[in-house]
């Protein structure tokens, strides 16, 4: 087993969300969340379904602009467009894989490198030496990244033909190609078997060792607690606990949020009435 | 569900897995196919009818004429394939993917052309009595060859077990489905062996031969003088191409051309440039130049639709803007500006005006996605036409001369070369339209270069990424709006570039040349159809699509008012059976046929 790296967060905060609130009409999906990611840290964000993880995630990637509060990356407020956020240095992957399915593996990574290159339309048409230089450098960089995730042998394959686990890896490589300072992984092990999950774990550590901070949203608790230096728990839009794995694992409120409160006393009269009303309701569904 | 499987059909079990579609022994079938094909060849040297009332003069013994030539070509093709099936030395290269399916399609081609001719003679002249022995011989020979070919063995698919509880209708559907798969399996062919590395000069010679063949076929098609011959040409060319493809020759040819892409493109342009020299008068060069204009604009649209995935239904407006801009500065007496720009300046004005127009339309509309964009561009296309109609001095400022358009546009004169005059080069007469054909070919070359180079670059990848998944592309740091606007503007200015030449070719620019849908290409609907029909995201696709879409209505005048109907039906059929277009981009092919052979490796950007 990989040892838990319980480093105290000595790095400087690169992502700093303060008082982030996100309302959709009358619904408050995220309420007054403070959140930081320090340089060189792996931070986990967990919470039961519907806790507002994805909404908060979207606030960090420029898809949503928080109703209140602000998100700063390296001291600057995040721009409101997702491509500008990527250019600023935050890269992301998607919960349900969103590769460019009909492009090759290499091309996918090259697209990820888009923000770090400048060649425009005229450069492409005129093909001056500078074009070939930049294109060559991009390809070299892309191949390095593919080697890093172990896909360099499959550079010419179509992305759609890769097996599931490799598509996940390719998505990470594509995100890394934008040379981020912070990588956001949205459920990177969803649908993976234990071996693949282990491999992803190693990959995330390797990314951290490159000096890139990582924020992971995950359901797989073992994965999160193995991986993260710090874990935040989001419940019903609010941050419940934050701390290292041991603290969070032992917190009663977290267990309660996931498994429910143990019954302290008899079900209240209210609940009993509710259940009875539901049973007495005309059984239309049952008749069918 | 509990499905009980019954034993497979006993009839198919007894007839064996390797039987033909009809019950003739395979060996006899091959002999029959060969004999029939030879008979067909012989018949083309005989008279098929007694009177020269049927066009093409099929009354002579000794040499074939008109439709007989097409039948002869089909006959030779099937004979060669049959001989290759017998293992005749020196013919093995003809069938790298196995001869059987190729023989079937070649005999179908011969049969269809021969029977079409025989039936056309009987109908035109009123009865089979007008047929001479040669006609009967052709009909019998080609039928025999077809029957023989259908007796060739093929790998029958395993019948699916069926559910005995099925209702009669479900059973019928199941059986019909199996019959259809069997029928399709009869035309299945193996994968052609890869072409070994040949010396480069041999490969280049092969490319030259392919180009020469292409030029010959195109010249023949464009020069067909009567409806029957053109229909016969379409039948022979289409089915013949299918036969070559089943034989595996097309796959091998594309392997060779993929190895020498630049030479292939240069060869294609050389072949196209030779086209006017094959003509004695300017009649077909006219068609040639119109096809080129249409094809070039379709290729420009392919950047917008095929690469960036933006459905533009008003693209012809950019051609119109370019043409109007060039016409206004051409020194035409009906232009309100009394200026006569040299051609290079007119090109800049035309392409520049289209660029501005493209950015003006694109900036507000490109924030929309999908269907909305299509509707807005459709609207803008119409706005352009109606505006051009109204800027006549009465309903608006006098700029475009209203529905009369700008007429009497003078001929171009570049460096003392007068495009209106007839020139003679080494014994070849090159008329006005041929002059413009050469000019247009240069414009096409420019568009091809822009397409190729931009598609294989950072900006081209960004276009494809936007097409594939816009949200993911944005998350990868691509400024979607900006990149789409560039695609839109590039497409617009390329169309404007073609427009500047078009204005001079047609003498007159009127608003009615730039409709959404009409009988005469180019119009927005036909442009889009050329791209979709030919194959999105490829270079050769729109060129072939445009040539077909121009030639077919032009040659089949008798269809008259039904042209658009026929066009619609043809498009529906194509989208049903070959949604990736005639010349598919390899990406697209994978997209539509998931179960097709999995060529996991994609070496080139499918150009």
C-alpha cells in the first residue's frame, strides 16, 4: 500500500475560495464555502449525492460565476469563461469521459496544448519555419506526456478505440498538456476496477511530484483517504469538516451524513402518520 | 426471455455453406460468366439496331459506337476478372481482394448497361422488332454472364435462431432480414493485401495512370451528347467503380496515393489543367469552369461544415458578396462606381468584402449552437439576396441595380493576357471559358492549399475539437467563439475569392443567382449537398460531389421540373445507405459504421 503522505500544508495557497455561495433561483446549491488548495497538495472533496460538489466544482472551472464570494487562483479572481480558467492554469477532467473521440490520441493531447501555443491561421497557411518549430515542440511535449501516462505506443490510435481505463489516462494527459498549476479531477476512478484504481493513484502521486496541485472529487473512499493530504466534506451545500484522512474518517457528522443518524428514540408521531398515510393512499401503482 | 432455438433451416444446410445465389454449380457459373462476357464483347462489334434514328449510330458492323463502347468496357472488365479467377498468369494483380465479388459487380454493370441500351432502343423506336441480332446477342450474353456470376460461391452468414413463439409477421421480418444479409454477403469481399514497397518511379507512374484514367472518365462524361449515353455512362461508371473497389484496386490505389500526397495533388491539378486541351470547342469548357466554381465554393464550405461543424445554410451569400464587390469595381457600365480595378485589387476587394460580411454575420450568430445557427445563417442568406434586389435606387440607394443586376462585366485582362479572346497554344485552341477555367483552377489550388494546411495545424485541430465536443474544447482552453469566427471568416473569404472570378465568367451578377435552393448550382442547398454527398472533411469529396451535382441536372434536362424531386430522393437514399458520403473521411466512416473493420491506426488527418 502506498503510504499516506501526511504532510502539513506548508505550500502557499494557490486556489483560494472564500464565502462561495451559488444560488439557482430559490435553491442554494452551495452555501458560504471556504476552501483552499496549497501548492503541491492533493486535496479531496467528498460528500453524498446532491451535496453540491459538482456545482462547487463548476464554480472553480469558470462554468458558473458564484452568486456571492470569490475564487482566486494565485491571487487573481477567476475569469468567468472556462477557456480563460484553463489559460490561467487550472485544468480539469470530466466525470463522464469527454475526449475528442474521432481524433487520435496524439491529437487529443495537442488540443490540450492549445493555450500554450500561439500559431494562428496565417502561420498554418504560410508554413514559415516558426510554424514547423512550434508544431515540432508541441508534438515532442505531447509525446512526453503520453509517455508519462503510458500511452505513447498508442499515439496514432483513435481515442474512441482505447479501453476505458486508458481513456481516463488520456483525459488526464490532455489536461496536463495545458501546463496547469492545479489539476481538478472529477471522479477519476468512476467505473474502474481495483487494479486500475491503484494505477490511477500512482499517476496522481506522480502528477503531484511534478509540482502540480490536485483536487479530487470522488466517491471511492478508500481511494480518497489513501491519496489525499487533506479532505473536505461537503453536505447539503455546506462544508462540514476539513482535515486529514484520519480526522475526517473518524468524524461522526460525516458518518451521519453518509449513513444517516442512528435512531436515538422511537420514530416520532409525525413520521408514523406519514408512513400510514402513504400506505393508505389509493394503491393505483399496485393495481397496474 | 426464454428463447427456444430451433434447428437451422434444412434447405440451406443441404446446399452447403459455399453455394451461390442461384443453383448452378460454381465451376459452370464461372465458365458461364466468362462465356457471357466474351459474347457481350463480340456483340458490341455488331449492329444492334437497323436505323440510325437511335442516337449514337448502333447500326454498323465492325466497330462499337455510343452506348456499345460502355458495354464493351463493362464486358472487358468482367472478362478480365473472370480470367483472373481462372488464375491466368499476369492478371492476378487485378483482384487483390479476390475475384468473385468483383465479377458479380462487373457483370451487373455490363448487364445493366446492355439491357438499358436494348430497352431504350425498343422504347424509343417502338418495339423489340427494331433490334438487330447484335442487340439480342448483347442481351443474352450479359444475362448469361450475370447468372453465371451469381452462381459463384460465397460465405453464407449463420442464420440467427428464431423464436418459435413469434407471430407470422415477426417471422417474416426475421426471414427477410436473413435473406438480405445473405444477399449482402454475396457481395462481401476480402481485405486487399497491402501494396508492397514499389520503386518510387513505378508508384508515380501508377498515380499518373490513375489521373489519366480519371481525366478520361471525366472528359467522356462531360462530353456525352445525349441523355441515353449519359445515363449509360452513370450506370457503367458507378457500377464499374464499385467492381474495382470490390476487386480491391481502389484500396490499393489509395494506399499508393497516400504515400505520395503532394505528387497526387499536383497530378490531379495537371490532369484538370489538361482538360481544355482535350476539347475542340468551348462548349464543355463552359461546363468545366462552372463545375470548378461550384466545387471551389463547396470546398470552402467544407472548412465551415466539415472541419468546424458549423451548419451554414446561407453560404452562397458570400459567393454573392464577392461577385458583387468584384462587379462593382470591374468598370461595368451598370456599376455606380466608375472605376476599373486590376484583377489583383478586385480579388482583394471581393475576398475582403466577403470577409467583413462573414465576420458581421458570424459575430452575433456564432454564439448559438447547432440548429439555431443553421436557421440564422439561412435567414442571412436570404437577407443578402433581398437586399441586393432592393438596392436599386427606388427602394434603397442605387448600388446593385436591383433585379437587373450588374451586367456587361468586361473580360479580365491580366498582364496583357485577354481572357475574352481565343488563344492558340501549339495547335490547341483555347477559348474564353477555357481561359477562365485555368484561372479558376488556380483559385481552386489556393483553396485546396488553405484547406490542407489549416486542417493539419493548431487551428484545424481546434476546429475539429469544437466539432467533436464543444464543452470539452472550451475546457481545454480553446476560445470557441474566436476559433469558430476564424473558420467562418476563412470560409467566407474563400467563397468571395471564387465570386470575383464568377462575376467575370458570367458577365452579369443578379440576385437570383444566389438562391437558397434552385435548379442551377451553386446555391446554398446544393453546396451543402455537394459537401455531404462527397464526404465531409475531405478535399476530394466536395470536388466529386460538386461535379456530380452539376453534371447530372445539366445532362438530364428531360427531368425538367422533377429535378429537385429526384435530387431529394437521391439525397435521402444516400443518407440512408452511405451517410459518410461518397469519399468518406476515415474518421467519419468510423463514426457511422461502428461495426466496420477497426483500423485503429489513423495515420493522416483524413484528407
